[in-house]
């Protein structure tokens, strides 16, 4: 009994650590997209970054001689591809062509709550009432964050960001469920492989029609990060963390992602971080810690 309890605590702690590593990798996504998308185009950035990740996934699977996943897993992998490859990556890239980085960071900050809902719908988890209260506190903290940042009124492209949040949460929950059986790196790798035919078709059509966009070195480096890390390597620790610690609970560590992202936005884009932002950041981190202390029922 004690050994089982210790094992659960150990998995929860490891899940949190892996989750934080994934969040750190993802926290650069919005600022990097804000650099790349205006020059390369939102659709090209979203599709081509997934194409780069797909090539990396195919290479890794070939080197390791991984067998094809069982047919019963294909539906879940398609859902992961829909949510993380096409949904989040493409919609965020299109939205960030014109929205300020801070604006995108704030809206994407709603991901933890959306992920918790999807954990119930897709991963079969049953968080406690205390967890949901902590989750609600996190949403409020993100809204406070929005007010402090002065993100302004909702714009048309906010609908794209909200759709991206919903699809990403679906991909996270399904990926976390599959990772319990397949391992996190296999989930994202095979999801990218399943996406390759459509990615190749769309990307080929875009290049044939308009050629390869011309952009600055900074934009191309940002694009490279989005393809290699945001769309591929970052999912290795992220899905492992979700599998070990639970999709709903580990998903709440994303509450600190807006804090990281705004720091990178300040450093990379020169955006100002006020004292109010720092205070709001403390609230965000506190709600993440509170949700971590709650137990599933």
C-alpha cells in the first residue's frame, strides 16, 4: 500500500518536472511566431513548421526502426494531429501575423482550463472539486493578467486563438492518454507522420504558387525553433509529463507559461513588463501551485 502510494507521488513529481520542461519549450512559441509570421506569412509559417517537424520525426523513427503503431491507435493519433499539428500551429501562426505577442500570450493562457476539460472528456480523468476551484482561480488569474497587460478588446483573430486553444487542449489530452501506452515521443512523431501527406500537398501548392518567402535571418531562425522545438522536441517531455502525472493536473503547469512568454517577448521584442505584470505573474504561479496540491477524487 505504502509502496503504491510512494510510486504515485513519484510519478506525480516526475510528471510535473517533465511538464515544466515542456512548458519552458512552448513558452517561446508565441514570441517566435510573432517574429516569423509577419515576414513569412501566417499560413506558410504554420504549415511549413509542421513540415520541418514531420521530417525530423520520420528521420528519428527510421533511425530507430520503429514499427508502425497498432491500427487501434490510429484514431487517437489523428486527433493529436488535428489538435497540435494543424489546429494550434496553423491558427496561432495566422493570428500572430498582426496581433501583439502579449495579446496572444494572454489568450493562449486559457489552455490549462481547456486541457482540464478535455482530460475529463478524452482521458477519463476525474479531478476533485478542489482541483476545479484551483483551475477556476487560474482562469481568473489569466484574465487579471490580460487586464494588466492591456491586451484590449477581443479582436476577430482572437477567435482563431480561442479555436487554437480548444484544439490544442484536445491534442494534449489525447496525446497524454496515448503516451501512457506509446511513450510521449512516439505520440508526436507518429502524429506528424500521419500529417505528412496533407502537409506535403498544401506546402507544395503554396511554394508552386508563390515560391519560398523572403525573410530576415531572425525570422528564419525563429521559424527553425518553431519547427524543431515547438512542434517536435518540446512534446517529448510534455506528453511524458501528462502520462505520468495526469493530463488535468500536469496541464495546470501551463499557468506559468504566460509569465515565461512575456519575459521572452520583452527580451526578444522589446515589450515592456510593468510592476503590475509581475504581481499578476505571482498570482498565476500561486494558482499553479494550488492546483498541484489538490488530489484527484
